C-alpha cells in the first residue's frame, strides 16, 4: 500500500513499489505530453522508469492548456 | 521584408502579432483564429492534468503542434516569484528544454495588475537558470528599464488591464519605454479592437500580444484577420513616419495654380 498526493488529491495504491513510469501507466496517461514534479523537484522524462515513488510523495502532473 | 521582422532572443519572426490560446469555444476555433492571425508565437498556460477524465481527448499540443508554432508558456495565475519559477521549470521539461517564456506575476485577482517586485525577483532567477524571459509588466518606464537591465529579452507593458479591452490608456508612458529600450517592446494586454493594435504599433511597439480581443470577439476568426492587418498597418505607418499634426493647413493637396476663370 502506498499513499500519494497527486495534484492536491490523496490517492491510495495497492502497489508498494512503483516507478513514475508505472504510475503514469496506472493513471492512463501514457503517451501524453506532461511534466512531473515530485516533492518540489522536477523528474525528467528520461528518469521516469528509474525513479521509485515513496509513500506520502507529493506529485504535480501538468500539461499545456489554452491561455493568454 | 526586413522591416516586418521581429527579433526576440536571437530568433526572427515575420509576424509581430503574438496570440494567446485561451477562451476559445473549442480547439478548432482556436486553430482557425490563430491561423487567421498569422501569429507564429502562441502563449499557453501550464496546468494540472486531469487525472482519470477524458484520457483520450486531444490536447492543445496535438492541435497546435510545437513543430509549427513557437510556444510561449506563461505563468498566468501566479502570484509569487516562486510559483512562477516552478511553473516555467515544469514548462521547460514539458516542452523538451524550450527556453523562451512569458513571465507574469500578478498582484491582485480583481485587476490582474502585475506585482513588479515579484516579477523582478522571478526574472532574475529565471535568467540565471538560462531562460529567455519575455516579461509582462506595468507601464512604469523605470521598472521596464530594470527588467531590461537584468537581462529580459523583451519587455511587455500593459496598455490597459488584462482582458479589459480598454485600449491604449497611456501612450506617453509606452513611448518612453520604447525610446529607452534596446530590446523589443511588445504591448501585452488591454487591446480591444484593431485600431488599438494599430495605435500601439504606430507608437513604435515591436509587437503586440493579445488573447481576449480575438477570442472575445463575436467572430474571433474575422477579428484575428483584422488584428493581423492592424499590426501590419500600424508598423508600416510607424516606419513611414506620419505627417505632423496641424490645427489647420495653409497647404491644400490640389495645385493652387491653373484655376479656371
């Protein structure tokens, strides 16, 4: 079990060991253009697979939207 | 034509009109309006991705491919330097190391007036971090100069408040900013209709960034086309050099000789 705070919402996951890449898959976001911040630090896309998440991590997952 | 080229951070653009991508009815209207405007640089906002909803729906990046447009990620909605810097670092990661950004740090949710102290602080950090910073600011010539001195690649004073459509309220301040600046000065915010855009360009602005004036028009695509022409017309009029204003003229346009009788 693992608790993550994703975009301000608390979420529970069955998995104990998950990489950022696993999480993206689980959330159905694979192939989407996005950027991720983990506990205030950016996780480069090239490190998604090798970055392991820990319980209580705070994640921001962002994309580009229309704006002026 | 060189006279129509805008140079920002070493890149050359033939369009002097920069447009936002917000407030449109849908993506197809966004794309049609942007194409009608002829803009090459488009602003985008960075926001939390919807988790679990409409995972398959197209994104802005699919509709406006970054290979065809120069993206200008903004910090709209940020009220502190820290938030703005965080947002643009995420934008850089999102857009594969893209360095050109629009910094805006707001001071008040009602007026969206910029907080120039936070803006200066954020600009310093971003420039140290290697970003090319186009900066939204007030029309204060001293702050504009300070932002240039710390290394911003373009100064973007408001003409009037964001989304207000009130037009060019203080042409004199804009003129001082333009005269003092060695980097491009673009009016950002406040333009309501084509004549406002022409006036800003006639003052000698290097370009204009707008969103609501186009997206908020009854026919956004037609207004985008009008804005394209207004920016071009204003630029040409600026380069042509207007005739001096006179209360009345003793010099008629038709010959004074050869009259009948």
